[in-house]
C-alpha cells in the first residue's frame, strides 16, 4: 500500500513556505518509494481559534525567539532571510480561497508554484496579498489571463469555495492541528499519524520506513 503526506498550509505561515519548498524538492525521491504529497490550503487563523493556540508574535517570549529561529530556518532551507512586512500578519482568507479554486481548476505544478509565489510576494517583495488588486498582480505574474484572474478572485466570494476552505481547516483541526504546517501521514501499513512544523521530517521518514541520511557531525581533523 503506498503512503501519503497530506500537508495543510497557509500563505501567512513562513514555516509552511519552508515545508512546501522542502517537500517539492524531495518529491521525486518520495515518489520513488510510493509516497504521494498533496498540499491543502487552510485558514491558520481558524486553526488557532479552534485549537486555542496563540500566534507566536502575540507571546513576547516566542516573538523574541522567532527572529533567531526564522534566520536559522532560512539558512537551512536555502532561501533569503525573510523580512515580515509592516502589514504582517495578513488575513489570509482571500488568497487561501483562491488557492482552492486554482487547485481544482489548474495543473498541480501551476497550483503549487502559484502558492509559493504568494509567500515570496509577501515576504520578499512586501506585497499585501490580502488585497484583491495586489493578488491579481501576483496571479498575472504567474501567467494567468485577465479572464482567469477575474474568475479566480470571484471564486473567493462563492459559497462553494468559502465552504471548501472551512472544510479543509476543520479537517486539519479534526486531525489534531494547532498550527501550520500540519501533516497527516499514512505509511505503507495503512497507519496514520500527525506531524507538525518544518523540522520534523526525519521523524516522518522514520515513520514512513524510508531510507535517509540524518544530520551527522563530521569529526574535526
């Protein structure tokens, strides 16, 4: 029986960005072992409320630590240091609903690269992607036509996509989520367990029974 990684991510979460990059980088290797990856848009604000969790920036100790952890994560995952813009955090409902529409109506690769561009636009270009006009420009830079952009943005106001984002968020909560990225992983035995964050992949590989090279210290000469 093949395995699967269901990744629940939100464009407001930088750690969802790192995890998405990492899983995509390793997709070919994972698929060689029969492991499928699927990314599900969720509303992190709803997960925080539903689980009783609080965002790191609302707790002074977590906020102070986050600047160190974020810099380390960027270095580890090979991306430029993230600088949260002045308008961060955003209300991510609009872009997340749009991503559900794109996932249903466009090829997987375009869906995932568009998702990545949301994080990159906000954290590296300082674009407030919660605003429809800015989001439209991000979609345009990804090659969507004006007609497609109009339909994508219109989808966010439709009951079908409002309910789909709510359902994805509730599914994550039902699976124990208290933040993002949240993973629900099924192994070859059909067993399922949750994993949280972008720094638990070694545990995930062990659970999936995958051969991998763990972090090792090289002795000095």
